[in-house]
């Protein structure tokens, strides 16, 4: 298979895939932190006061 794609297209694709991966990992990290806080009976409302 010949790779005739423009190097700039490849760079844009890498940037978009990286951004998507970072966003997904960030959501997983936030969900994990929330799950740990809830399981530890952390009260978000009293913390925000």
C-alpha cells in the first residue's frame, strides 16, 4: 500500500487523535476521582461552602 498522504495531513491526524485520547483519559480520571470521593462519603456540598 502506497502512503501518498501529505505530511501535514498526517500531523493534523496525530494532533486530533492525541487530543481525543487526552480528553478520554481526562474524563476517566475525573470519573475515578468522583467515584473515590463518593465511596469515601465525601460531601461535595459541605466542601463548597
